[in-house]
C-alpha cells in the first residue's frame, strides 16, 4: 500500500498539489455557501417580519380611527354635561353622572324671553288634578304632566282633558319603581306599558320620560329609549304640605330656563300653583311646556340623555 502511494507520488507529483488545491477550493466554496445560506435565511426572516408587519400597519389607521371616535364621543358626552345651578339639597340622583344638554353650538341664542316650565308628577288624580286644570285654564298657563301608567289607567278622562286643554302629557313610568334597580328588559317594560295606556287614552305614546326619583344610570340610559327630563327647581312639595312654603320655595329658586318639579296629587301643591304663577309672572317669566322650552332654546332632545333645564 505504502509502495503504491510512493509510486503515485513519483509518477504524478502534481497530483498532491491538485488535490490540495481542490481541498482549499472545496472548503472555500463550503464557507461561501454557508454564508450565502445564512444571508438568504436572514433575508427570509426579514421578509417574514415584513409580511407580518403589513397587515398590522394596515390595521393601525383603523385602530386610531376607533380610538379617535371613542375620544370624540367622550368629549361630546363631556360637552353634554351642564353645570348644576341648584343647591346641594335639591340635587337629584342623576346630577353627578348625567349627561344633559346638546353641545352649546346647537343651542339657539337666548331670545331674551324669561321662561320656565312647570311640571307635575305622579298623577293624574281624579281627586286633585281637575282642580289644578281649572286654575291653569283660568291663568292661561300650559304645563307638562309626567303621568304614572297605573294612575292614568284609573283616570283616562283627566288625561284626555289635559291634552284637550293644551298641556303636554309625558311618561313617569308605569309603576314608579326606581329604574336603576331594574334590568334593561324591565326598564323597557316600564316605558312600554305607559305608552300602551297613553295610546289607548289620548292616541299617542309619550315622547319624553321622567325617571322616578331622577335616578339614572347607564342601564337606564341605554334602555329608556326616549329623552329623559329631570328638574332644577324642587320645592319638595311632598315634604312641605304647606302651600305658602311650596310657593316661596319655587319662586325663590326659579331661574330662566328652569324646569320646576311639583306633584298634582297633593291639595297643598294645587293650592300653591295660582300664587306661583302670579309671582313668577310679576318677575317677568313666561310659562312653556318642556318641549316648547327645549325648542325655544334650540335643543334637539336625544334618546338616553337627560335634561334639567334649557
Ligand atoms: Zn314621582
């Protein structure tokens, strides 16, 4: 064997050099190939990263859009919250959280009229409401009644008279439950049931809802399905069963654009109304229904929002 190799060495001395050169070339080619492969793999990596990035980049403007919408919606809601002019003791349960009026730009400039809306809850009552209607007719004043469905069922003739004499009739729910304790479906039921009663008695459903206790949360907002009207002047006539006190409380707290809360189920309140009208008229106020006052001040009432003044 060794002899054979020695013979090859002698006969082809250049063979060793050739083999060595081939070895060197082979190693070089191998190294270059490996490098090429690595570069190729890195390029592929970069490509795959790019492929993943493309849809992300395409999605991003969308994501920004959604965020932008949310922010502008939040800002709108902020703009909808109006300052509360009433003292602490008269605040309703909604005031800390309730978005109220539309943006200021949508509101018409004040016409210069001093206006106020008298509103009456919890009726109609066959015992007390007709006497109130007599007083309002004598004084030529139009008001807004937020009626309870179960009361309206018992007094459809009073309801018809309210409408016939130009008053606004709206909903105070079917059974006066605190809506923030109810499910969305139950809230819808409270609203729908009154509408059925109103439809039967006066031929139309309510356009506005006054939630009992002024209690509103996000579930109420989402399910009530109509604009909500609260109030900014509350004489607490349910507590002060004294017509002089009720009259003084209303007149001392009234302001331009205020919504006044009273209850037409108390004789003492009915007794106070003529004096309230006389005093506010003497102070330059005109009386509008809630919808009239909203229109007067350029408000477009939106479902799920609440309003305490215009
Ligand atoms: Zn009530």
